[in-house]
């Protein structure tokens, strides 16, 4: 689930510096180089380069400027990509402290750092901490951007996963319900991402042993995935497996067998 969580959320984004120097400026060159190395997967080299950029930024703008916060955030993202989430956490705490002093604790600007902190806590299995920061970020987005704003969807998706991992099923269900409302409005009701969310929502109901509801969500997910990706897309096999299990739990062995057989056929074609 973790790799899927990170892949779908994709919240880690490099922060823009407020500096406006000529393109050949050494700081611009270092930042561009760090981004290039990061995209190439050369994380250790990117870390060294980003550290150099951060030191120059501190000298140029002072240790508690927005530019330093942005540099800390960017360096943390690289550490996350390298799997060094504890180090990323330390850097993000520094960035958050700076942002809170500059913008205040109730400004939407700080969600940039809050969201990245959620990732670091999540990947260290610190689900309670991740939940706390995620809820804080969501509240700020709701206040400044509106409850149905697209940026809220990232926080809702994070929360739904965190609630599910902690077996807070009703909270997870409410988060998925809100998430579906936003994404269906923004992307359309038959977008492939909607199929993914419906599948996961079905997983919540299955975990609660509410199998008829789970089957409804799985059925909707199958139709969307078929239309968006084709009748033999590998992701269908995963949904069909869970459908089969839910059918068995309701005593519908015939439907379970059909789902299992179709899942197996899709896997054979994918080999």
C-alpha cells in the first residue's frame, strides 16, 4: 500500500525560491543541477548539491528567510526519494518552524511543508503523527481554498489511507466519500482515478464485513477500469480477487468462481 500511496499522492514538489538573479547566478545553477540529479535518480549527488545551495541561500538571505525554508523543503524531498525519511523529517521541522514564524501557524502557505511531513511520518510507520499533520493541512486548505477545492483531495486521500491503516474505518469511509465528490466533479465520474478510489473504498467496507456495500464499490470500479484501460488491464485482476472474496463471504460461490476465473485469465494474458 505504501508505494501506491506515494505514487498517487505525488505531493512532494520542489519549492520555488523568491530570488530573482540572472540565470547564470551560482545559486540558480546549483538548484537546477540538484533538480536534474533528483530526476535522474542520483540522490546522493543531488543531496550534496542541494546542501551547497542551501548554505549559499543562508548566507545571502539569512537563516530564517522563506528562501531557506524552501531550500530545506527541497533537500528533504531528495532525502525522501533516497529513503532517508528520518533525515527528511528533521529538515522539514526546521522548514516548518521558519514558515510558522514568517506566515503564522494558520496560513495555507505552510501546507507545503505539512504535506511533506506527512510522507516522512507515514513511511516511518508513525501513523498517528502523520494523521495529525494531515488533518492540520486539510483544515488550512479548507479554510483558505474551500472544502471542495482540488488541493483538499490530496489530504483526503492521505487521511483515508491513514485511517484505514489504523482501523478507523468510519473515518476512512467519510474521507473517501468526500474525496469521490471532489474528484468526480474535477475529473468526471468515469476517470480511471475514480476507479482506484472506489476499489479502496470497497476495501474499507470489506474490512468492516459489510460485503454487499463492498461489492457495489468493486462493481463500479470494474466498469470504470474496463472503460478507461480496457477489458484485460492487470489492475482488474486485483479488484476481481477482492470481489471473489466478498462474494464468498456472502455465500455466492458461483459469482466468486466467475470473478476468480476472469482474474486468472487476465493474469495469463499479461504474462
